[in-house]
């Protein structure tokens, strides 16, 4: 994929929908030269705000659509900005459901200018129906109480922490941002539903007995729109260990305010209940709490309180420290 | 769709995989002139065995691929038979995942001869992400302990029984066979997984408060391959009533012998647990027992025993009688 990147935020006002841009800033910072926003946007990555022409001068070679809105559509109002990027010399990378290559204006300009339009939310061909067969190696899956609260970051931190301990571990990306970060993966939400569990099996093949696949979770089993994706991933990845991810203070489902957030306890219980179908030995390794809205003192207090209440390891993976070490220990304990 | 039909069984030896042919024989008998089998097939619908040329003479205008194998593939060995059908004057209707229009030999012959290739397993365009919004009207969903054991037949019988009582009711098809029978529906297992719950919402729109949508279930929440489809359908159809379908005597998952069948009790519990997310008032209306392998006396004894054991209405919908009346009463009781 061409890089470095200019991160396009469109006119986004909801930080939860800019997670592709944040993910690349945080996990591929050396490949990001700046951000490009439209009037009306209130979300920022904190990177330099650049026009496509300025970004090209600063070394950028591709614009990445950094937004992951509900439905994955490319807004009509973004097209002139995307054309401007092509004209400035940038290729375009998108992980939206809507495909760049289906937008005739972009296809026309890209062809004229010799630029690439790269849609990363494209499942591989020939995904099999899931077999349910037990595979060798160890698997950890991050699951959540909702979307957009830390399942990808948690998986990235856990896979890095395992490697720092000298353990063979792969981060397995299941969404657009993870795939751009890792350079590989399967966009689970884009797979035809009959084959979705099979895609998860394909993503985490047989491995050495002491190898860990750390799999990026998707959605939530208790989400009114996306639970099917979560269940396919749970069944197909047949995790030995789940880690439940939750954002401190979130009480309603993002974008579906009429739905209360499930509790951490409920989320553990329903994942173990259903996960047991393909891995009877499934267990919960702990909880990753996203405490980004809290001070360090508040965060530490909440982590300690939740650990006492739940009786399992709890950590904010982004804050690290001894809590994260205990969480990793808990995931590894047989 | 062109009809009457010649039902193509290929070289199928597993009755569970010939459910499209059986479904059309049982629910669209007046549109079926016969069956067409290849050497090696042991499954039969009991209809006259005809060549495509004989079927044309008897009035057939389309060959329907009557097989629903795991993965939905069109076997290489079937192609000459399908070409023979085109040559005899028949169009071809298929509900497989693999598309007739992707098989160049068939496309070439069909164009040459002026025949149609009709792929019914095609989701509608512009399916929205599920909103989770409560819709007006009543909904009943058949759910199962496995695939291919009576969810479609049960929904067809229940919708007919409701109409016979003067109640407004629609059968809502979610699979290939149901769609050919009903002439409408959405093939749930072919929808991209992020949109699958949205497809179920689209299938069962707002309706009059006393109208019932009776929705054909798919797979099983405890199936190692297809549970995602079942969960999307459960969340998106937000049923007021579920009816659990089970085949007497089946102990292992069809085609996945290493997985034991979940019990009826487990199946009720997990469907109510997850279904409550989009309809807190969800309840189980009863159990449809497929007793086709039993004598009438054995079937009646089993239905009575299961009714006593479970404490809810149990009936074999294909045998009808007072047990079915009690099941319908139970589904309608508020």
C-alpha cells in the first residue's frame, strides 16, 4: 500500500466514527504526515492540518479515508475533496463498505491522472463454510460491551506485550483500520453471513502449540445491529481466552441511545455461553477498561474497584503498568 | 418466474441437502412436473423421473436446482445436465451461493438458445444497517436446534393456520426454497454480515397491530457454521413469539457429527436470552417436532411426552390435529 498517509476526516463531529484516523495516528504514526478536514468537522487527530497539495510536499503518497461511520458510506460532499487529493498526486485508500471503484467521478479522475483507488474492505475469495474443527495453537479474542471502545487497541497492546515476553504472537486484524495497520487481515463485517464464521477460521489457521493469535474483536453480541458479526468471529476464532473491553462511563450503545449498554458481567457470561460451542475450554482472561476520559488517579481507582468487584484482572491497556502485567499473566495462566 | 418446474436433484445422497426439491414438491406441487436425477443419486421426491426433454413435453418451462448443499456450490459434474435442460427448452432457476451467471459454459449456451438463468439467492440492493427500532405488528420466528429439520415447513403451516382462523398473516421467506415458494423474500445467508440484521428488519416492516409476520428461521444459534445468520434474523425480526423446531431422534449436527445437537430447552433459553435485546417481551410459543421418521402412534406419544416434560405446547405441524390447534392458541395468547 502506498504511504505515508494524509488522514481524511471529512466533516465528522463524532469521535467514535473517526477511529480509522485515530488508529493510524496511534499505531502507524511514522506513516502519517497530517490530517485533512472539511468545514464543519469538530474531530481532530492533533496532527498538522494540511491540504492535499501541502501533504504531497511533506511526503504523503496516499489519502486514507479515516472515518468509519455507521453503514460505511462515502458522503457525496466528500467527493470534491477526494478529487482534490487525486489531483495533488495522492492515491486513495478506503475501508468503507461503499467502494471507491463504484464512484464513477473518482474512477474517471484516477484513470486520467494515473492514481490508484484502493478498497481494503474486500474479503478474500474462496472463504469456506466453517468446519468447527479444533485448530492447534492458542487464541485470544477481544470482545466488547459496544463498538468503538478499544477492542483493536487492546488486541494490539496484548499482542505486543506477549512478544515483549518472548512469546510468539500475531495480531489478527478483522476491520479496516487494523488491516491498514497490520498490512493483512479479513474485514469480517464485509463477508457474506453464511461464510462469516469460515472467514474467522481462515484468519487464524493451525499454528504451533505455544503460538498466540490475538484477534481484534468486532461489535458486541448484545449490539442490536452488529451482533451477527461478533458471533461469527467468536465461533470461528474458537478462542481459548476472551478479554472483555469496555469504556468507563459509557451507558448507552453508540448511535443507538435507546439501548442501554450491557454490563461487563453480562458480556462475559454471554460470550462464554456461546463461545463454549466451538471451544469448551473458553475462559475470560480479564477486562480492558478504556479510561481515556478519566484522570490517572480516577483511572487507577476505577481499575482497582472493578478488579475487586469482578474478581478478575482489570487494566487500561493504554496506561500499561502492573495492572496490564497482571492481565497478561491472567490470560496466559492455564 | 417461469414454471412449471422440473426438480433437479443432481447426484445427492443426503436427504437433508435436497430440501429445495422437497419444499417445492410439498408447497408448490401444482408447479412441479417431475424430477431429474444423475447416476449415483439415492434421494428422490417421489415425483416422476423425467429427462429434460420429457419434462418439456409434460409442460415444464424451468429446471429448478433442488439441492441445498453445504456451501451452496454447483458441482462441475452437474454442468452437462444443466446444458441438457437449456437445450430441451428449459430456463434454469437456482438458489445456490454459486451463481449460474458466473458459469461461462451455461451463460454461453443460455445466450445461444435464448434461455434465462435466474439466481434467486440475490439480496436486494440498499439494505440498511439495522436500527433496532420497534416496529408495529406482530412477529413469529421459527428457530431450530439445527439446519434442515422443519423451520420453513413450520412457518408455512403456522401462517396458513393463522389465515384459516381469519387472522391476517404473511409467510416471510428467508431462504432460497421459501423464496421460490412465496415468490418473495430475502436470502438471509447471502447478505453481507454487517447488514444482515438490517435485512431482517427490511423483510418484516411496520404492519397493522393485529397482523402477523411468520418468519422462516435459518440455522441455529448453536450451529458452529451458521449461528451468525440465526442471530441477525433473531435481532432484526424482533419476534414477539419464537417456535422452536426440532427433529425427533436427531442427536448430532447435520454434516458436523462431532457436535452434539443442543437440547430443546437450551435452544429456547439461548434464543430468549439474545432475542430480548430487541424485543424484551419475546416468549416461546411452543415446539414444532418433526416426527416424519416415526409412526403416528409413536409420534403422538412423543408429542404428549415432550409437552408434559417441557410444559409448553408441542405439535408436529405436518400431522396437524388438536396438538397443532393448541400450539397456535399458545402462540396467539398474549
